[in-house]
């Protein structure tokens, strides 16, 4: 059975977008995963298919109505995780990505305007996920990001299973730097250790580079790495 993604959005033409290309696109064509996009305006109210209204308590912008969003969810709801893409959600992590990849799929709800009425999120037991500390126009781009992260981990999508192991966040560490031919470019040489065929030395160099990069660029991740005791000899 393929991994199934349902997208609830006001802009269905945004999908599959980049997910129709490269590895994700080939996996979609061969049935490794499937995509169904639902236009929430189909569940809008009245002649104009209204999907939003002004916020209680005042303020700028509009809020997606709970009755409209709930009806859209009800049209696809099953045992799969229900995820609302919102900047106030829990940050997406590689751990959560792996968990989703190991499951049957996901239902992703793309917010717009000022967001979604919180009551439907709570009533449906949805999970709120953010892809970063910034605000976008809607949840469509975060949905694409989440799906890309998951799809690449599905069996058979990447050419080598190891490709998903030694990479950033696999051990709460950023990935080590990579090099290819030519060995000397613009006066810059490839690190000598990578050209000598000593696999143990290469592994040690890569680990040290990953640790150094994480310590310098992501001290928060480095602190997690130290806390796990992984750095102990």
C-alpha cells in the first residue's frame, strides 16, 4: 500500500508543484505515494462559498471558519495523522519526519489569512506543525516542505538507503562537508584524508567536521548532542 497524502487547501493548483519532479515525482508516478488535493472552497457557505470571517475580539485579517474546515476534514478523515501547518506549531524535526514516513500517510490542512479557528483544531485532535520561526502567506509551502522531507525517506525513493542516514539531523548533528572532482579547484584542494582510502580515518574526520559545524552554527543542537551522551568516548 502506498503512502497517502491528503491536502486541504484554498489553492489546489499549488500541488503537486515541485513534488511532481525528480525523486518525489518519480515516486508519485510509480505509486510509492499518492496525493489527493481537496479545495476547501467546495465546503464554503452560501452563494459565494465563504470560508472565512472576521476574528472575535477584533483585529486585522480574517479567520478560516471551523464549520468549513471541519467539513473538509470530514470528507477525508481516517486513521492517518491530521496536521495543521501553522507558524505557532511545534517545529518540524527529522525525528517526526521519520515517524510520518513509517506510517500510512498524513492529512495536511493548509491555513490562510490569520489562521484557522482553534476550536476545529482541538475538536479534531490535530497536530500543529511549523517549519520555522517566520510567517508565510499560507500553509501550502510548509506542506510541500513536510511532504518532500517524508517522501525521500519512503522505501525505494532514494537510490541508496544510506543516503538518508549520514545527513544533517540524523544524530542531532549537521552534516559534514562534501567534495568531488577536481581534486584541486581555484587553488583549493580537497582535504587530504579523503583521498587516501583510509575509511576509518575518513569516518573520524567526517564525525569531527559534523561536530564542529554543529557547535559553531547550531549550539542548540550541539547542546542536545552533548546531553544524549553521544559525544562520550
